[in-house]
């Protein structure tokens, strides 16, 4: 809002005004008026525009204002402000900046004006300042604020989902500080398995809930988990009742602190033996089979999937996000998940499987289904098709699969959001192609894309491509 500080009232005047401006000629006065405003109007007592100075490139369509009443050049809601400014000028009152809108083919043009009397009150000069740049900055600020609010809401929802999964999991889970081995979190299943009352495990030392004879094995397991991605589960006994359990530990880092995620299962529960022949056949099937939770974190997989991504064992994969290996980062898997949530299943979706530092990946077909219930599970069948594609005759290159999949978003997202998704996808694919063409030389990639290095680094970070290899010198 414009306040009194935007007027000349109360400001310290020039001490030598008569000496400085007494000999001011017409040319100097004209330049002074033109510099004072982006658009400057000379008005008579009735508000008719006698002359105007402005940049026609910045204000197209304003050339025919001379001879027109000022009030006719603004929108209807701005006319009372023009009348008030002219009336105040006739009375010799102190002028304040007032914003009005001029109609134009490209939309309203916001300009703030202040009116001054000249030639002993015979004429008025209206100094106008273009507010479009300010409006654009405010719009961008509003968009950033809305984006932050959306991200905060997503984080809150994500935290709520993880908390719900943690509390309702049938598996006993305990989160422990790696240095002190003090328990930071424990779900209800962990309290029940250890024979503890709800909430009493928090703050305790982890070894205290295990039998003394098992503490050395537990310490060794914790050390192995922090030194490697996965550690072989061990059988230990709980302090209460000497109940044997199978303990699995995974190490992770959060807020520059290292933690252990301990999962406990009654001995024998984690074995492969089952009364149903289906699970045994799934483990033997040649196609890869993966089961994930609602967050697409791997719960179990058959041996074909373990071999397909060259993992050492299933323990190394459990708890990892499926996107670490399936689909191009941030593109395919998000769209596939959206289709599963919408239709309940998908069939023969073309995507890629990435292993190690292979960023392009191997072509695969993916089919998936989602279970029902409050905590749904996802099952994926992955079949390599690289040999099949190599045997096909050459033909015209299809559009990127993920671009085709964007059409499935029609009806679920607005056109503006779909266009933004498409723009981000094309930009990402172009950057990936440039990096591949230049053998991951980011300086050369920036040059062929017509970007500065800093702009390319910013886009790499935004698209999650910062791990595409170090810059080649």
C-alpha cells in the first residue's frame, strides 16, 4: 500500500533551489520530467493530455493519447482515483502516489502516478512509474511461497504415512543411536516382543533388552551394519524369557548422525518354508518378482530379481526404494505408480532397469498390481526385453515412453500441470542426451545446450541428475 512516505511532504527541500533551478531552461526541464517517470503526462486544468513522454516499446498503443482526457485512458475502477488526483491538484494539496490501470491488448498495465502543478497552476504534470516489474516479482514470490507450502504439506503427509506404517507394522522395529546404542524409537510390536510396557524402551541401552550371552553377537552385528550395506542376520536371545529371535540391522545416516535400524523376528518366521506352493514357485520363476510397501520400499523379492540387479543377497535390497534400480530417475516410476493407483494394475509397461553406474539402463517390461487395505502392498513382475528389441528390424524411433504416458494424466491434472510435466521431461531428456553425447563432460554439454555452467548445474540439481558422473576436465 502506498503511504505518506511516497510523497514530497515532510522531506527536506533543496537549500539552494533558487540558485540551482532559476535558470533551468526548457530542454533541461523536459529531460528532468522524462527521467522522473517512466511515463510523463502534461495536463490542462480539465485533465486533457496536452503532451506525453514515454517509451513506445514499453507502452505500445499509448501514442494517441494527446488530446484525450486522462480519465478516458484508464480502466473503469481507476477513474475515481484520477478524479481525486486532479481535484487535489486544483486545491494545491500534497500529492501521494496512486496506482491506476491502463487497458492494453496484453492486459491491464499498472502505473502509479503523482500530479504536480506547474506554470502557476495553469498546467499539471503527472509522473507515472511502471509497476509491471514489481507485479512480476510479487507473483514469483507468491509462487515460491505456495511451492514451499505444498512441499511442507507433502512432508507432513509423508511423515504421517511413515509413522502409520511404523506403528502398525507387525514386524518389531527399533531405531538406535550407533555410538551410544541408546534406543530412540520402538514400535508397538517391538514393545510386545520384548515384554515391555508401551513407551518404556525409549532411552534404554539396546544391550539391556537382550540376554548377556547374546550381547557380543549383537555388538558385532551392529558394527557390520555400519561398515557395509547389509549384514547377515543373527539369532540372539531376549533378556525376558530368553526368547530366541532373529535380528537384522541396517545402518543409515540422518542429520549428520549415524543410526541403526534393528528388526526382530521370532526364530523361524523369516524362513522360506511355507505350506503354500505358490511362494516357492514365485521364488523359482525366471522373471523378476518384487514386493514393496506403499512407499515403494522393497519388502521381498525372488532370486531372479536379486540376480538381475547383481546384488549379493536379498538382505542387501530389503528396505531400499524401487526407484534406485527401476525406471529413469524421477520419471518412469512416478508415472507407473500413478497408473497403478488409478487402475489398480498395469501390464507390460516399457521402462529400464539400472544397475551400478549404468544410467541408461536395460530395457524391461513391467507389470504390477496393488493390494487393497489400509496399508497396501505393490507387486511387480519385471521381464528383460533387451534381446527381443535387438532382434527387431530397425524402424523409426518412437516418442519417449514417458511422454506417451503423460497423456494418461489427462483428466487427473490440469493442462497447465501436464504442460509443466512435459516441459520438465523434455528438458531432462535433452540434458541426459547432451551428457551422453559429451561422455559426461558438463562443460561441453552446457556449450552444446547453449547454457552457462552454473545454469546447467542448477538444472542437474533440480532434475536429480547430479550423480551422472563428475565433470571431465
